[in-house]
């Protein structure tokens, strides 16, 4: 009916139109879009869609969509950036979709009762109805998961054709196992049997050893290294932090009756001969020329803390070492089926009998003074120790409510625990000071250690029975579970207190889930659903494909995809699986 460009006293530019149909009239409003005067004219018959708001007391459509590509149908929402709006994508794709799809061929055999690829791509961009849209989403989600699974399958198939750098012969390890100061759990025995079988086969081992915090992965690593040592084959164990490397060095040295070598940025190999066991940090990557050709067994601890190229730095394309990667971060089954299909997986799902469950509490603001008071009394009466963990080292200008270790340490030392001995370590603490503090903590010269998530791995102090995690809402559940596992390593009851700065209901529900559950696998599954895969693998790790439609938490889809892949492999032996991968994963993921 009418269209106006209005310039207000406040220098605002408003476009106002009035439209009518058989039901009446309604005003439309846009801001700072004067170009509309060239595309919308009085007398035009157009369609508009938007949310009805109130403006100057009248029902009004503010910034409505307009045109055939944006109204009267289900419309796609595209990732936007300046100058490229969702509406622009809808228009261009709507005009040219048939041309874009002309050369697309469907890689799947036609016997799966799925929407053909051409139709699925048409329906995902220009849906005819909700039913076809859901079928298109299923088909394209399946393609995404299939591409990852096919890649894993081909990697495993290629790996199985290799021969290991050294073939290990069977050696009797039962006398050593019987002489241990503890008894292996049923789960540890099962896992060791799987790894032992791998190591004495003619194929290179490529296995992931997954076990909850405190489940006893280290002894399995020791047994594997011992088998290599008896074969006069050298082993390399790489830890992500110097703290963890020192911890492993102490454990290996205590249980083995021959010298073990420690390699860090500040230490060098004193001697190297066939059968040497080297425990190292990232420093091994830069000193590998000294021993690379002699390593027959590579063990990578906390594998998700290393980049892809770092994890494969010793791998030979023809004769790789036997490789075992270990993680205490529970990996959801759906991720195991997709991303880790190229690995054999062993899981230690049983804790040693002496391990008591850790009691976990979400502490409201009003109860924090009582919690601190209880902790001080507990330390004085039992002589046990505690950790207090903060997300940041220094205060953040943008996230002022998130606790920092330095500020919290000063406050705790001066105002909360003036009668206790406190110390602080974090990522910027120099190695010498850090080692002294940890030694003092081990010898109970420190009551409370204030720290950052640097203690997430490699800390084993049986006398530490309490951990307080500040700003717990800033962590993923899998990481909180890891931090909680720093206590409860002795035979006394242990406690974990979660302090949250957030009043958000979702954050509260997540933390309450941790309070109620101690099973790492359940926690990881829940974390995946609520926070995404980035929380499972620390920050979004290079090599972890991002999915547009599918989800790594969709159990049904992943199981269905696996069955489709198995059927293709069995029914179509000459089928080229690379067709499922092409153009599905960005180039920088393919090599990983």
C-alpha cells in the first residue's frame, strides 16, 4: 500500500511499509536499509514473514523476511558473516541448486532404503515438507559418520599389512607378577592378556588402553616394557608433563630391578643399550635421533594431551614400533566406534579393592565458610592434606567471577587458613620450585596445595584426601572427574567439594550429575551430550572432525552407520571405500 524512507531527529534511518491482504493491513519496519526502496514499491504483490512485535502501540512486523526464497516454506539457516546473509545463500542456492548437483553421484550402493544423495541435498536446502527434511537429514548425517568410519577402517587395514620394527618372543612374566606388592584385578589381567597377545604377534600393536583414574594402567605399561626388555628391545614411555614423567620414573624404578632412564628438557640419557626403558617428556621428540631406530615399544600416556604429529613422531610407514596409547579420560562408546575404529581398545573397568569411593558435594555460597572450617579441623585432627584448584593462574578482566590461583592463594593464606601451611604451583612455576613444593607436599610439610588443572595428571599423593574445585562450572565433567581422582589414593575416606560461581540451572544440573556418579564412562557420555566432543578431548584437538548434521552422541545413528559399513564390506568386496570419504572431511583431517 505504501513505502517510506524516514530520517529521524536522532539520525536514524527507518524504512516503513504498509501491506494489506483480505484480512486487513499491517505495518512493516526495517532499520538502516535504504536500498529496499529500489526493490519494494507501492503496488507490488509480495510475501513477508516475521515475528509480530509492538511498535508505537501497533502490531508490527520488524525486519521481516521477504520473497520466494524466504517465506511460505521451511527455510534453511546458513552460517553467516558480514556481507553474506542466510537470505543471500537461500536465494543463490535456490536459483542454482540443480546446476550445483548436476555432477553429483551417489557413492552408496542403492540397497539401503535411504533417500538418494541428489534428493537428500535438494531437500536439505529446499525442503518440501518436514518428513522429507528428516529423511534428508538422516541420509546426510549417515554420510558424515560413514566417512569417518570408512577412514578408520582403511587405516586399520593398512596398518595390519605392516610388520613391526621388532618381533617380540614370548617370555615368562608370571614370577614378576606374583612378586608384586599387590594383586592384579580381574580387569587388569584381561587387559594384559590382550596386550601380551598383541606384542608377540607378527603385526605391529596399535592399541588404546583406557582406564579410569586410579584403575592401574601403569602396571600394564611396566609389564609391556618388561617383555620388551627381556627381548633386548628398548621401550619409550612419553608423558605430557614433567610431573607425570617423574612419577612414572619413581614407580618403574621401585618395581624393576634394573636401571630406568629419565629424559626431560633438563636431563640427558646417561647410557643407552638394547632393552633400555626410557621415560620421557616432549623432550624425546627433539632428541629422537639418539634412539629412534632402536625403539620397539612406544607407550604414550594421556594421549589426548599430544598433537597428532607428536603422537606419531616415531612411526615408520613400513616398520612401526608396537604402540600403546593410554588415557584416563573415559571415551564414550560412540566416539570409539567412529574416530577410534583404527585402534584396538582395551578397557580397565575395575578399580583396586582398597580404593574407596570419593564423596562429592556441591557447596552453596552460604555453606563455604562451614566447608573451610571443617577442612581446617579435618587437617589438624587427621594430618591429612588437601588440594584447592582454580581454573586460572591470574585474574581475568573479562571473567572477573572466575577464581584465579594467585588471588585465591593470598586470600586463603591470610584470611581463611592463617594457621596452616599453604603453597601454590601452576604452569608458570619453574621446574625446580615446583619439584621442591611437590616433595614438601609428599613429606607432609604442606597442608594445602593451591593449584591450577596442572595436577590433572601425574599427581599421586596417598595422604591427600580432600579436593576443593573453585569455579567448577568452568570445567567439563570429564576434567572434573579427572581432578577428583587426585584424591582417594590412600585407604582413608576422601572428599571432593565443588564451588560454583554460576546460578545457571544447566551448570547446576551438570555438577549435580557428577555428585551422583563416580563411573567415568557414564560421566563422559553425559559430558558428550551436554558439552560436545571438545570436552572429551581437552580443547578441540586438531584431527577431530567437526560434523555439520550428525552428532557423536547419536548412538543409534553410529550403530546403524557401522552396520551399513559392515554390509558394504561383506556384500561388495570390490567396492572402493574411498568414495565414502571424498569431500566429506576437510583436507587437514585426512592425514590424521
